[in-house]
């Protein structure tokens, strides 16, 4: 499932393609993937007009903004904001004039982008339809309502904020990291990656973490996410960026999907458990559940790419 690095890399690849461009027409093939459409218009014609306007028809795109796992497409003037959530299999692809999508099935929305020569398109594709598009009336509504219940963005999380939030729950720290109201942007992949880098067992009660442990965890989260962004994200199956390219981070994973393989830090066999109904991989040597010490091989150099100040 795409997490913060995948959505951020998607934003980076789409921004030069879309910013300053105008959407000339929107083609809606599946209305049900558009969420939170206000029911203020009773007629079909009114609903159709509202839908096309919410999907930015005749609007000039000025910003692509990400928060957590969500991507907001923002146009100029007093126009709605379109929020994209990829879910498990969603893809947002820019198709230049003369090209065709690699897969033509499950394309639910197609935007025609003004171009010379004409023919540029943006498409939203989602085979399993766990993703979708959310319409917000304005940027203010996006920030004050739609994103207001999310935790701090994981890419810039400060350890004091993380320590305060984790200190409020006795849940396993892995479960807490998956909660988007605790920290926005971390999912199953990068929770495992951050915990092994910080030397913290996924079943440790979140509120039991010492201040220095949450400091290391916050730094590990930021480092892990930044490395993944530089690699274009992690593609396990469906994720591609705005140009249709897969991410390259899978080869560098430390824990996720590596159960039974040797730990890259100490060589111990990585183990599987289930936390919050998610398969979780960890090193029993580098991430002890009860010991207050951490395997020195795991810590040596694992957090050196970020400054110690936060």
C-alpha cells in the first residue's frame, strides 16, 4: 500500500507536468470513487456540474501538496481542492500526447490537459478501488477539516511531539505508528523499517518508550522516509510514480517482507509476528522486547545520516 514516500515521489514527478497547466475536460467513468461530494444540488444536471467543477474542469493547477499519504491538487482562484488517496492499488499517471497507459483497464477518471500539440492526459487507475478522490470546497476546508484529524506529518516529525503522542497509549508501538491520527504517512512497510533502525521491538507498549528512544525513533522515521523518497518509493506490486516508473527501494529494505532472512545489522534470522492484523518483521537480537540495551550492530551508523538536533 503506498505510504508517504510513494505519495511524495508521485508529487515530485507530477508537479513539473501539471503546475501551470489547465484541465480542459474531465471524463468520469466511475462516479463512486469520488467521495464527500456535497449533496447541495438536487438535479442530475446540478450534480454533474458540481462534480466536474470539483474535479477541476476548466481550472489551472497551481500546487500539488502532500500531507501524510494524501495528495492535494490545488487550482487558482476560488476553486475546490481535489484530494487523491491511492489506497492499495491506486495510480495517478500523466500520459503525454501520443502515448497510451501501460494498462487501459480500471481507469476511472481521465483529465484532458491543455497542451500543444493536444493530447496530454492525467488518469486515475485503481483495480481494487480502495483508493479514491475527495472533493474539498477550498484550501481552508482541506486544512481545517479534512486534514485536521491527522497526526503530525511523518517526514518532519519532532521527537517531542512523537513522545507526547505515544505516551498517551498502551498499544504496541507498531500499532500506534500505523494510526494516522498518531503520525501521518507511516504504514506497514516503513513502521517495520523505522523500528529496526531504532532498535525498538514492535510489541513494546508505546507509552513505555523512554524519551531517548522516541528521539531515536523519530530520527529513524525521518531517515527511513527520506531514503525511500530518494529511491522513488517501494514497489511491491502496483505502485508506480506519475511517469509510470516503479520504485527502487525494495532492494534496500531492512525488515519488511524479509522474514526468515538474515538481519542486515547482526545476521540473526528475522522473525514474523502479527500486530494489528499486519504481518510484522523484526530482529529478535537488534530489537529486544524486554532488555533496555540494543544490539550495538543495529545502532552503529544506523542513524548517522540525520543531525542529532530536532
